[in-house]
C-alpha cells in the first residue's frame, strides 16, 4: 500500500484566514515529503467551507512543487466541466513541467448544485461534459495539430504548449462516487480510479472495484495504470480516548459543513445524479461510532489504525490511501502529530507484512 495526504479544507474566514490556511497546508506538504509519503492531493470546490478554500488545485500544487523535489502531486480532482479543455490541459502541462513529471491528474464530475448554477451549466449535462473534457485534455497532451469536434467544444488544429513533461501524458485517474458505470468506464479507458469508501457499504465498494479491475483487464491495457486511490479521514494519537473523542469531533465538523454545501439537493433533481436527493438525509444520519466500527475512518492509536488498514487491504487489495488530516479543522499541531505517528509507526508495520 502507498500513502499520501489529501488536503480537503473544511474551513472559512470565521475560523482561519486563507493565507494562514495555505501556509500551514504547504508546511504539511514539506513534512509529507520529509516523512516519505507518496503524494499530496487537493480538491476543486467553491463558495462553501466544504472545500471552498481550494477553487484551483493547480495553483496549490504548483506551490507544493516549488517546496518539494520527490513527492507526487495529485489533483483530486479538477472539474473539466468548469474550464475549457485547452486552458485546463495547458495549466496541467505547465504543472507537470514545473514538477519535472510528478503530476497525476485526477478528473471529477462535481456534484454540488450551487457550483453548476454559478457556472451556468446544467447538471444533466455533467457526465457528457466530463467525458468530453477528459478526452480533449488527453488528446491535447498526446497529439499535435489536434482538431476537436465535440458536443460542447470545437477547436483546432492546435498543438498544445508546453508539451507534458511525462510522455505521452501524465497518469490519469477519474473520481467515482456511487455509480458502478463510472468505474466500468474508467477501466475501459485505461485510467486509474479515485473512490471515497465512507459513502458506501463495503460490499458496494468491492462491487465497484471488482467491476473496474475486470473491465481494465478485459480491455488489455498495459499493467500499472490501474491505480486505485481511496480517501479516509484520519486522526492518530497514542491516547486511545483522545483519538476517539477528537476523531469524532472533527468528523462531525466535516459532516456539518458538507451538509451546508449539499443543502440544494433538498429541492434539486437531476437525471445525471440518481439518488442524490437522499444525500442531505444521509449526512444528517451520519454515525461516527458506526463508521469507526466499519473502518470508514482511520481514527485511533497507531496500533489500532494499523489493524484497520490491514482489514482494508484484505477487503480491497493494495490500494493507495489518501489521508485527510486537516478535514474537520484540527489544530496544525494535531495534523503534524497524526502525520508523524502514521509515518513512523503505521507505515513501517504495514511494509513488514
């Protein structure tokens, strides 16, 4: 298993100025490199305390690239529907060169109605816009004199500059939430996969993962690109009572800001998001103790978290784990402690297995 840090902010000006947030987050990027983590990752969201301090992953990861030399940089994820593919492909190619080939590009559909409204886009078009945006970006990286004739974008012939540092293109991952067909399409296209196991039952995650891996293998893609990332809230302390109490506090804080961000689903319906009208109710019924028992959060002592990850590895195989160590607004010192304890006491034990 490989491990990285996912910077998913759940903070606003009332708790912390943006400049302070970014300085603390970038210091954690440097610590992640020092401690031997595989990657750092960040999201694209707008307006809400749920992710809103990260409207542009590329900007944050460019700053991260300048402070590091080894660690991989992952967009988790950029939203093709919100940016013209010529612009998006160019920004990402720049980041790939600045980082000397450390970029892994995660693409996502987005799911918050307020974001689509602000960009004046129909949510019913999101799947088609996502697929077209990913295709356009990958063609711009891999080909020259590209002529693109899509439903939403038409351009060319153009040759993107700069060309990506990684040839023919950076590794691509796609985000999937609850829709098995998204996993199947990722496997068919030969891309990696990003999942959030906390929002589904274990059996559903295993079904989606099995479908992805079978489709990838059946398509006869080259081995190695079928990387699977899974994100988990993480809080580690050598005091089990503190770990449980603080882990619960910060998980509940994350749920509260997410509930505000998804509130529009209480009245919104979209053919592209079947079942999402239930999301507000599901978040309101979130049960930390149940999530902990089902290994949907990585909270506990180093030993307890190690055992949780051993179980997760039995369920899902050697996936790449992204630790959300800032979500819920722990103190900076607590995030540092979690990262150090995990790197020094959890990662070595798993490597010995």
